[in-house]
């Protein structure tokens, strides 16, 4: 098999508009969850008559969406490209579990997963543990382990934070991967 020709570096910037909208959505969920903690009796219903459950759900919402808000806010101020494809591999900076360079030699394929606006590109790898260990913190490491169990790989790329739509991103990555992986 011949070595693929060198490619011009492809950079896809982060979409600040999409990221700010995601940040506003996270903040809205933090506020609603906080109200559930502060005044749980306002949210009681036949399904959730116990104010303790509502408080716990509110607390979980504040913690989860608060962390999402922090991760998303970091992306607003990031100067890095959201995704870079070059001769070394794919450099992912699209989401909270991004680990930087995914080397071509470790990529075995890709698959798409999800529906509607919740689609992701799963980058299949022969070295999942290598990338899980590269994770920056406990939360992203746990998310990557869960992705590995659910999708068969810890590596995922989302278009929600990129200045490209999902089908264009999928086509671009598939073309580049097909040029490089060994069958």
C-alpha cells in the first residue's frame, strides 16, 4: 500500500455563536435546578410528591449543568481550532472529553451515532486506554470510559460546537480516514 499524499492542514473553527447558545442553555438549567433546591414545594406533583426528591434532582441539575457551563465557557475563550486534520492525525478540541491529537496509526475507522441534533462521530481506535489516560480530569475520564463501553471507543467528535454541519463534518472525516487507515 502506498503512503497517502500529504494533505494541507484542514482547520475547522469553533462556532462561538453555537457555544454561547449552549452556554445560555446550561445556565437556564442551572437556574431552574437551583429553584428546585430553594423552593422544592413549588415543583411537587403526583409523580414527585416528595420535596426531598425534588431537592436532590435540583442539586444534581446544578452540579451537572454547572459543570457543563464551565466546560462550555472555556470554549468561548479558546483560541484553538475546534478540529484540525493534518498528516499527524485529527486534533480534536470540539468537546469536554477532547484529548488533542488522535494519531492516524491508532484510528481503525469511524461511525456515526445519534439522532437529530445529538449526532456524534465516534473515532474507533486500536488504543482506547492510551486516549482515556490522556484525559485531563476525573469527569472527562469517566465520560470517556462510558463512551468506550457504549460506543466502542472513548473518542467522539461533535459538530454542535464547530462551524460546520454534521453531514459535512462526517463526509470530510470519512474521506480523510479512508485515505489513511490500513484495511
